[in-house]
């Protein structure tokens, strides 16, 4: 992996340290992503490039342009492909969970009255009508955030998951042979 003043740091040690430090977190994230994509397939949800491009455009506007967004991505070591993948995953979750979410007119009006001075600083006195779309988006995001972990936990409970990071397999020859034979025989 590296050589420091003639002393080698081996790739195996590097990967072991990564696994020990971040392994459980990354494994959980990858398991969650697999569950999300499996649910998308079950529900025939496909996110288009156009939808992803629209989200990227929104991010560009938020950060002050394409170059500013790229600078932010670079500072976080996030590639454009990784950003697109994250957006796709987020849009899938939104589509799946929005089916069960309703936002009432009363909720929107209450939110407007409670937060208009905090959230709507672009305009000194925004009307409810001027703010309604922003309010609905904010409430939608809040409700999805509140439901996503429960939804993922429910999916995990209904799924067969073998997390070899948290519960490593015994990779002895006999263990591998037994596991293969068990799978072959359906045990």
C-alpha cells in the first residue's frame, strides 16, 4: 500500500484496518442499498437519467453553479458517478415511501405559520401560496426521513441476510466443503 522510509505498509494491513474501522458501517450501507434496489425491482421503479439530471441541476443551483458543486464533490472525494448513484437511491426511496405519505392542507398551513420567518428568508413576507411548493417538499422530506429507517428495518426482518463482516464465515477447507454440500443438498 505504501513505503515509508523504506518500511512497507502492506495492502492486507490497510484493508484490515479499513474493515475494523468502517467495515460494519459500510456493510450495513451496502446491505441497505441492495434491499432498496430489490424493492425497486419488485415495484417496477426505474429512475431515469432525466430525473437524476434534474436533481443535479437543483444541487448546482443550491451550491452556486456547476463549478461550485464540482468543488464541493471534490472536497468530499465524491465522483460524479457516485453522486448519480446516491441520487438514484434517494429517488427510489422517495417513490416507494411517498405512496404511504399524505400531506394535508392543515399540515402545510401550520408549518407555514410556524416556520415562515426561519425558512423563507428569500422574501421578507412570503405568502402561503408563494411558499406552498417549498413547504410541501420540506414536509415530504421530513416524513420520508422519519420512515426510512423503520422501513429498512422491516425489509431486513423479511429478508435473508448473511453479513460476513459482522459474522465471518469459517473459511477452512472442511467448512467450505460442508457449506457447499449443504447448499447443494438444500439444507
